[in-house]
């Protein structure tokens, strides 16, 4: 049993040794084959390097000095050679970093780049390749490439070479040119003038919308390009008032080939066209012509209208009551109208060419008119008065309003003056001044008289009041009730007469203007009146805290509010009375409101209550002057006063006071 196992093991070992020898033999053969392959590859690489060096040395003299980039790549796209311009273009230094052409391709152009590379491998070259590249600095540039395959001695492809031209600036220039052409085309298409550009064979090169509109052509400008215009005039002649003349003019213009500007054409629809013809030459060779058409119908109508207006205003100027004179910069008279002839007494022949400052002004006014003329040379308009002598030797006063006169170059060439004879007005002004002085004197005398009368009237009234009081006191025991009532009526009448005299004096003392102005805080004034006036407990006075500060007479403003508040208290008939005072801004004014819930006033009395001596309630406390004083104070402060009221319910007095 053991001998059998040993025999089997020995045979197994023999087989394994044989198999190991066979494997070692096979491995040795594979190693030898790999070595030989490696040697062959080394030889091929050596030959490739040698060939590339040889080709590079052959091309060095050519490509190192060209103005374009030169690139050599292996068949996998790895860059193995760049000239200096290529280094500058791409930004890569292949001595220190690897570069594959794929790294340079612009992402959106990769499909086109791959197809061109396939063509290069298939056809051994490609030309006029244009696409974008991305440099190391991430700049996008346009390039033009011509490339070819490099072969070894056995005509096997071993590499590729290409000349790369930077076309970035050229592309940008092309883009700008296209944009300019588009803008120009858009401008021409949308011009308000009809444009037709024809070649020397009379084929349409360019036209626009306005041309199609003017000649009722049912097509767009693009569709007309290339059309023959030889018979266009014959077809369009029916649009014009004189068809034969239209045809004859076109033929004459085309035969003469000389520029025509502003030729007018009258159309049957009433339009007037203005036509220009510009022949086009290049090196003295006729290349075509340009027609332009403008619709000047409105312009012609405006010109006629302007001419009519000019004639109308010429007639107005000639006959207006204001004298008009046109002079040059030296004050030499160039034109006058009929009214100035009447004012001055001189005829047109006697005035034209004369110097105004020498002919009319007297005394110091001669220097004034020279100075004003100098001011107008500077472009200033002015108004001034002068004394003059007319032809008859009469002294007259003239008011002159002068303005510079300009030419089309905006240069001052003289002036135009409007003259108004204000001699009579000056006389009236003098008369008015005298009347105002007399009125002022009369007002002062009247004011003084009012004080005297007030004092003289009040003295007897006080005497009568004293006598009545003594009579009543001395005879109180013997006077019956009727007598005592009559004496009371006398006392009440005396009080009312004294109140009336006082109010008349106050009204006359207001004057017609404000003597002085100062800052007046209306809120403080009303608060002070609240302390001074007797306001019954059943009446509430509500004062808005935002009552404004104005410019005015403090005493008169205080009197204004006092009268209105007293009036509201006097005519209060409710168990719980309310007086409300407020204000708001209205432009240059403040609008105040004094409102109460008293007896109210019927609408028919709204205007009459402001009249002097008018009172709705006849009693000893009312003279009928209070609201007249209120209105006069408001008027002195450039304001207005009005009323809104509902009888038996409420009354609101509104008034405005100027802020300044």
C-alpha cells in the first residue's frame, strides 16, 4: 500500500517538473519577444524623433520668423512644438507644462473642431478652419488654421503641423461693420424721405418704406431689390398731375447725369414731392444714381400760411396804436409804422436812415437811450421812459419796450422798440399823486375830527346820564313804575349811543393800510382773549393747538378774534354752548374758522351782516359795526371773509389771512 502511494507521488512530481520546464520555456520565449518588441519601439521612437528633428530643422528657417503661430502636435493631439508667436497667442509654455489641442477648443465649437480633426486624419490636411479658442488666461479668440499631416520616410503619419492666424481683431471689425451696416440699413428703411438707389443698369440696389408709401407700391423694400426700374416711370406717371412732364424730366435727368436738388413734383392726390438726383461715380466711371423724395405738402401749406400770417401781422403792425421802430446797432432807423409817424410828427421818408438818439430825446435822456441800446447789443430786453420833442416841438413822454433783433446766425443786428405815448398817463399820475396827498391830508383831518367829535359827543352824554341818575335818585319816592321804566330806557339809550360812538371811532381808526407788521402768534392771542373775555360757564371755547404764526398787526388781529368770539357768545342760545377755533394752510394764506352752535343766521343775511350799522339783534349791546370792523381787518391783511350757517343750529365764520 505504501509502495503504491510512493510510486504515484513520484510520477506526479515528474509530471510537475516537466510542466514547470515547459512553462519556463514559454515564459522565456515571451520575455524574449517582449524585449525584441521593446527594442523595435525604441528604434521607431528614435526614428520619429530623428525625423521630427530633421523636419523641424528644415522648417526652422521658415516658421520661426513668420507673423503667424506655428504648431506641431502628435497624432493624439499633444503639442510638441510652438513658435514664439504661438506661445504669445495661447499663453502656454510646453517646456514646463503639457498642452493638448483639446485644452484650447472653445466648448461650443468642439463638434466642429472634432470634425475638422477627423478630416485631417482622413485627407492628411484641412484649410480655412475658423473657430474660437480659449487661451490659458481664459481669453476667447478667433483663429484661422491651415494644417497638414507629417509623414516619415516610409510614408507613415507620425505628427501634424498647422499655421494659426489670430483673427480676433478682424472678427471684431467685421462685427462692428455688420452692426454699422444694420444700423444704416435700419436708418434708411425708416427715413422720412423716400430713397431709391439704382445701379448703372437701373436695377434696384436699395429702397425704403417711405418710397413704397409715396408711390403706393404694394411690396416691402426687400422684395424690390434687384427689380428693373426701366419702365417704372411709365408705370407711375399716372400718379402725377402732368404725366408727360414727369417722364420727360426723368429722361433728361438720367441723360444729363448731373445732380438735381429740390425738383418739385405735383401729384394728383394734392401732395407735393421734392426730388433730388445724385449720380454716383467711382474712378470717373458711372456706377448708378440715388433718388430721394420728400413729401413737402405740409411745408408748402405752412409757407403759404406763414406768408398770410406775415401779411396779416404787417397790417396789424402798420395800424396798431403803438409806435414801432426797428434800428440797427448804431440806432439808425430802418423801419417805422404809421402809429410812430403820428406820435413823432415825422413821415417815413424823414425818419429812415436817421439816428433815433439824435432826433428825439432831450436833456439827460439822450445818454439813457444810448445806454439802453448798448444793453440790447448784449442781448438784454428792457423798458424805460424818456422825454422827447416831436416835430412840432411839444414835450412828450414815451414808454419804450425794446428787445434785441437777431439774424439767422443768432447775432444781434439791432433792436425793435415798441413806443407808447404816456404823456396823458403821466399827467393823470401827477393828478393822482396830488389827489392822494389831499386824501391823506383829509383822512388825517377826519381821524382827528373823529376823536374830537367822539370826545365832544361823549361829554354831553355823560352829563345827561348823570342828570338822569340824579333825577332818579332824588325822586325815587315819588316816581311811579312807568316813570322809572322811561328813565331806564333813557339810560339804555345813552349806553348804546356811547357804544356806537366808540365803535365808529374804532372803525375809522383802522385806516386803509397796515401801519406795522410783526410776527403774530394767533394761538397765544386767542388764549389771552380767553382770560380777558367773560365767557359764561355753559359755553366751552375749544382752541386748536396748531393755530399759525403770521405777519400782521397784532392789535388788529386781536380785535378781529375778540369781535368774532364776543359775537358767538352774545348770540348763544343753547344750554351747552360750544365755540371752536381752527385753521389750515391754503397756498399763500391761512384759512381760519370760528364756529359756534348758536342761533345761526339765515342765508339772505349772509352778505348784509358785514355792512356797517347792520345788526340782526337789536339791543343795547350791539351797534351793528362789529362785523364791519372784522371785515376791514381781514381786508387789510389781504384776506377774504365769508359765512356758512344753519339757522337754529350753528354758524361758521371763515376768513383768510396772508402768510406774509
